C-alpha cells in the first residue's frame, strides 16, 4: 500500500489511498466532517448515557478518538466495535495530527491503534474497544448496536459494501431503536436501505456536502 498523508481544509490530516484514488475523509476537513456526521448526528443525537457502537472502516481511528473524547467529557459509557480489513500502519498513524488539534494526548490515538485486535480492550472507565480485522462482508457478532457509524469508502469506489445484503446485516445488528449514520446521501443508497426496512432521514451535510443520511431501524419491522 502506498498510502499518503494529506492535509484537509480544517488543517487535519487524512490518508489518500492511491489504489482506489480516494481519501479517507472529506477534503473539506476530516475532523469537521467526523464531528458533524458521527458525533453531532450520531453519538450526541440521542440523549443516552450508554451506547454500543459499531464503526465500519476503523481506518485512522479518528471517529473512535472523537467518540472516546466525548465519552469522557460527557460521562457516556461506550462499548465501541470497529471493523477494518486493512489496518493503518504505524508509519502512518504515528504521524496523524488529530490529537494536537482536539487537545488530547498523542498516546490516546496510539493506544487505539496499538491495543490488541479481536479482544475487548478496556481503555478507561467509559470506553471499551473491540477491533476486528475482517471484511464487512464476513462480519458477524452477537452484539447488538445502538449506532452504526457507516464510514466505508464511497459506493462508486466500493459498491460491494453498499448492497442490500450488507444493509440487511446492518439492520439486523441494530437494537430496535438503533440507527445508522453515514456521510453518503446518494439516491440509490437511500433506496437500498429503505428496501431492507430502514426509515430514511436526510440531514444537512457537513461543509462541502449538501446532505448526509440517518437510517433508523423502525420498530414496526422485524
Ligand atoms: C472512508 S475510509 C474511513 C476510515 C475511518 N472511519 C477513518 O475515519 O479513518 C474506509 C475504511 O474502510 C476500510 N475498508 C475497506 N474495505 C473494507 C472491507 N471490505 N471491510 C472492512 N473495512 C474495509 C478501509 O481500509 C478504510 O480504512
């Protein structure tokens, strides 16, 4: 892999994957996008103090880092599961500037990357992390989630991760009031999610994007 670190418009880093010609985050700002899509419209959209969260595409660890920070600030109990088929290498994650921009110790990001895979790790009083090195297509678990952060590469670049089969699995992995959030608001994606039972809510997008999607597991359907 010839991944390169790039700087996005809010000054935060992202990774560019030349094989699929796509960055891990919006060029308009990696932190701004993650805060908006996954923290504001994900974690903080529900006034609860305990969440099981699944992240699809753990990548740089940015979403996990921001969630960890919020969990400590707001005393929210988080059981975080992240799946990733191609873990970011030390030579890349060690350079990422996220912690300095959000006022956290560098060690917090390093710990997210360096803790063991395939086993639950207790990182502090509020945050437990389980990382699984597996393809989303093969992922199964007994855990049910309150929120899914669906942060795969775009449907243009990885269409096999945006199919009805995948979204049916996501639906089944959610608790009855659970929901999925994603930066993507393409019509075909929303229609596919709707077809497997999700209720689709279109929200304003982060800077540079018109819309994003929240998909609710509706209690009327099984
Ligand atoms: C858009 S990037 C986002 C990563 C991450 N959320 C972040 O903030 O850095 C998508 C991620 O999905 C991972 N990925 C690609 N194919 C996958 C697959 N089949 N199963 C699981 N993860 C995959 C990529 O390696 C990449 O880390």
